[in-house]
């Protein structure tokens, strides 16, 4: 039987969304990689599966990277799933569970969603790192980048602050940094240029997906790490290749992320390659 899907994106970070609430989907890693392939399949950064939730949330969101590995959080996907669930329920406020915890979302207008990404985790063991370290200044360098700050936004992030993004060889250093031994679960690697305290230019090499047009949790990590370094305020527009997100590290320590959720098209996928 073919599997229905919806193709969505948040500022260019794109997803194939499947609904497993009617019944479980037994998807192999090879099938996920095939669907994510931009030449042979549908093409996406992540495959998103909406599953039933028995704990009172509106749904459970499972996130599979393009390489078939599972991720703990994805801010852009959370906005997209919230928009879908809002269409079903008519509710403007949603709660979505992930393997990293419960996230709340609010529909602010047509295609505009704000997600509470929770409290950033800043201790070395929570990110996690492989040994005790100062997460504000990691002893990590490669080529022209050095001295990142690290935090977890439901998944591990390291943010390098740079003067010039365009000259960086991200495709060559990104995959090596992602798998550096300091990150036992690999990491999302952000490269940020703080243009002013309210505006950050960001590119992210995503764990399991590569260089993407946008990364919602990476945008949150960039704002958190920039503020920790004294480079930005507690709120900033984060500009990525695919568009802009407004990120605010609120007084209650929760990180709020606001941005679009767009449906591209729908279709059906064969359940076997």
C-alpha cells in the first residue's frame, strides 16, 4: 500500500511528513534514506512521523534525519506539525511531544507559528560532551574556526562565531566537526556572524542531514550562545539561507522561536523501494 505524505518546510528546512496515527509504519533506515534522497525519492532534510500520544499531547513527533538516524528536536518541523494539527483540531495552541520532551506551539496567523523550545541545557553532561568542559569556550578548532560555545536545545549544538561566513569551507569542515570525539552523539555545528545585537547571520551543518537552508534548534542555540558571550541581546532575528526566524530567550529561561510553516505539496510514496 502506498503511504500518503505531505511535503512541508520552515524557511527552507524541508520535511516529508507521515501520519502513523491510523496505524504503525515499519520504516527501514534504507527506506528513509531513499525517500530523503533529492534525486531518487521525494527529497527532504528530515522525515517526520506523527504518532499517537497517550500522555495528553496533541501528537507525538518522531524525527528521522536524511541518513536514517533519529533526532531529538527540530524547531522548524515542530512549527509545521503544529500547523497541521491546528488545521485538524481548530485549536490555536498545541502540545507536541518529542523524544526530548514536550513542546508547546501557538498559531499566530496564517502560516505563522511560535514554538516554546524549552530551557537550553548548558552543562557538559547534558549536551552531551565526552568529558567535563567549559561549554562557553570549547577547546575545539578546525581550519579557520575555533572556540565554539555549546548547548543543547533537545539536541547537541556547537556555535562558532566568525567574521565572514562566505569564505568558510563548510562542506569540508562541517562533517568532521559533527563527528569530533568531543561529541559522543555527534552535534549540529553552527557558524554565526553577529551583525548587531539584534541580528545574527547563521549557517548550520546539521547532524545526519548536512548543510541545510535553515535549522530552527540551531537558530535557538546561536541566540543563546551569542547572548552568553555578550554578543547579542536576549532576542534577535536569525537570518539563514532560507529565511528568517525571530528567537527570544525569555525571562523564564524558555527559548521562543517564531517563523513560517509552509505546505509545498502532498502525494503518496511506495512503502517498499
